[in-house]
């Protein structure tokens, strides 16, 4: 017989994929461990709901102070107070009380963490970037633990934090698994595969620069290239026309659904330096040309890229210097010396944190089970033999369902 304690864990994440994707990775690990998980998000985060189909999702309103003047901030205060009230109501009347609330930064997580603090629920925040975000900066002194992705995260007041742990940034397991696979074969006379990504919403700068740069490359090099590029919807036809003249093997899309598959075959990635991008590149072991978003708050994308560049895993080009001529020059050099790309991929993998999801889950689980209320914690007694029988029954049921689905699909 085996005793297992589980808790109800609430994740607060919204806004862009940079906040949502780590929450999704943590959700998968917590569910695997038997915990009940609920996501509280905003309207933007709700767009990613298909990644959270196996758990309960609750939506609240949120508003950002970013870019607002004094009048705008004053007008936003009632909405913020209402969102805290809504989050407090959700947490207070949950059927099973939360053992902990975990915030992933950004304004959508603010009201939920504030509500949890007012109710005496244990709290933890996770920072994805190499600069502690403004919301996390404000909350750090009040929560039970702060989890960081980078050891040298800026704007952290260590003396103000109750507990500070460097876990890394959670990444999906299928991307982590790429780090243990063989790097795709590359040589001077072989196919050179390049993946261009622009973050969760694409980036027009890559649509402007990359096709123009590649169109100026020697024909012999163009014939070696295979390109997969993410574009904004308004750019895709223009980009397609530029590539049409080169006769290069190109695949364009507004959203890349299967990033693990694309990373698996890619030799080189061109993209922004968002937290999720960096953690996926280092976990999978892929070299990159990074172009940090210049308007990122506190210049955090440049800081995100710093460790990877210093350790030889990437080449950094500031956006003002990211021109077709500069990119073409760098691509020609790397194509002539593919060993440099391979070495950069190895260097990227060496600084990856493949256990980030597990380490963050350990921290969250420990707080929930030690500080959480008794109503939030369940103790289950499991029999391994019974579990095996259940697995066999579930497998047979799954097979029957697959057969039924196949017949219906026909």
C-alpha cells in the first residue's frame, strides 16, 4: 500500500504565451502527480484554453498600467479592484479550497495573488525573464516563495523575499526530450534547415528582413536551404512572393502548432529572445540568431539572451542592426562552417535547465502540502496491484474507443 497526499493548486496566468506556456508545463506535471489544478486567467490567456482542456478554467477581467498616463491609471483602478474582488470570490467559494496559488507574472496574475494573500492562502510567483517584472517586483515581498529562471535575475531584492529558488523556466516534456536526441546531421554540402519564429504572435521584422537576406544568397547556398517561417497574417502573401523567386523549399504559417517537431529537424533558429523561446532553445539544444524586441520592458529580452550568447549558444543582433545585408553575411559564414552551428547547439544545451518543470513543481507541492489548509489536502491510499489492473482496464477501454472513433471517422 502507498500513501499519497495531493492538494488543489491554482495557477494564475494570462496575457501572452510567455506567461501561459510555463503555466501549462507546470499544470501537466502537477496533474501527473495527482493534484487538482485550476487556471485563473484573463481574456487573452483564455485564447490558449485548448492547452488546459483537462482542468477547470476561470476567467477574470484584468488591466495593465503599462503605457497609461496618470489619468489612465486612475480610471483603471476600479477595474483592478473589481478583478481582485472577482478573484477573491472564485477562490473563497471553490468546492475544494486551494492549497496554494501560483502566479506567473504579468497583470492577469496580480488580482489572483492579491486575493489569495487577503484570504491567507499560501502563494508563490514565478519569473520567466532575466529581469524581475513589475508585478512580480511588487508581490515578491509578500509571497511565500519566488521562483526564478535565471540565477542572476535583475531587480530582485533578495533581502525582501521569504524564499528564493532558481528553478529555471518550465518547458513541455516533448521539447526537453529533444535534448537527448541526436542533432540533425549538417555539412557544407548538405541541407541547412532554418526555423524562423517571432514569439507567440509573430514579428514583422522577420518578414521584412529574412526573405530579403535569403534572396541575396548565392544560388548554390539557396538550393541547400529548407525554411519554415512564422509570419503575421498581413505579411504572409508578401513573404511568399519574395521566396517564390528563389525556388527555395519554404513553409509559411501564421502559427506553428508543432514547435517540438520543427525544433527537432532545425539546425538553426532565428527569433526573438522571449523567455519561452530561450528556455526551449537551451532545453532542446538548438543554436539561434536572436533579435531582442527593443521595446520590451526593462530591456528584458536582451538580458534573457545574455547567458546564451556569452556561453556560445547564440548570435545576438540588435534590431537596428538587423538588416538583410548583415543577416546574409552571417548566414553565409555559418553555412561555410557548419561546425560552428553544431558547437553552438551543444553550448546552448549545456546551459539548459531540463528539470525546471520538476523543480518548480517540487517547490509548489512542498508549500501546498506544508502550508496549505487541511481541507485542501487529500491523502490517498493506493495499491500498486490495483493501479496496474486499472491501467490494463483503461488501456482496453482506450483501444475500444479508438476502434469506435475509427469506424465513425470512416
